[in-house]
C-alpha cells in the first residue's frame, strides 16, 4: 500500500468515526429534544392544574368568607342592632397572606369602619365567640364542647340578656355544650345547669344550683 492509499484509508476511517459520533450526537440531541418537549407538556399540565386548584381554592375561600361574615354579622345584629356587620379583608403583607376583621356600621352620616384594635370588649367577644365555634365545628380533633372564660365581661347589663339568648340558640342548633364562666347573674336564666363558686378562707367551694 502506497502512501496515498494509506492516507485515503486513514481519512475514510476518520470520516466513519466522525459520522458514527455525529449519529450518536444526533440521537442524543433527539432524545434531549423529546425530554424537553415532555417536560414542557408536563409544565403546561402542571400550570393548568395549579390554575384550576387556585381558582377552586379562591372560590372556596370566597364562599367561606361570605359564610363567616354572615354568621358573625348575625351575632352582632342580634346583640347590637341591625346597623352592624362584619367584613373580612384579605391582603398581602411581607409576602404573606393576611386576614383583617373589620366591624362596619351604617350610620346616617355614612359607613363607619373599625379594625380589630378599635373594638370594645363586648363587641370583640361577640365577634370572637362565633369564630371560635366555627373552628370547633370544623375541627375533627376536639369534642363538641366550647369553654368561654369571662366572655362578655365588659358587656353592659342591658344587652347581657341578648347574649344569653344567643348562646342558648347556638347550643341548641349546633348541638354543642357551652360552658361559660361569668359574673353576670342574668346568664343563669339560660343555663341548663349552674355551678356557683365561692371562696371562704382561701378555700374554693362549688355548689350546684
């Protein structure tokens, strides 16, 4: 084999090697393109699913918002009058979702709004107790017993009877047991059972009335 033939054979061998490498690279590129297309498809499906779940969550949140507002507003209207209601306001603060509770009152001069910092004690209790009960009703980890310690302690005597009626209706309709510790004697009229606690010489005494 002369030198020219040898060079030709070497070039043929090199060309065959390069063709084989190119074929391998082409197949790898084709596989990569398929994987990319597959990932893109999965991403699109994932985005659609995420969008669907987000819409679903927003819808449920909206329905739950209306339900909570309605229940708490009914409590306010029962005790304070028909001009009161509650609104839940969603917002984002420091990249976190927040929920603010606003009490709204319709007056001849216009609508008056107060955030939770502006609630009086009686109003705060009237709002918080229904919220606690809804959490209790939605929880599977607790018994249907709600203990209220000195709720409505700042309520004026004129409205405390309305509180008693409110608790009586809640207990009957929701079929839950409400245990309330209170200094308001008028609440006795709405209780199934009364325990009176007294102290004598540093010793507590409990009597069933």
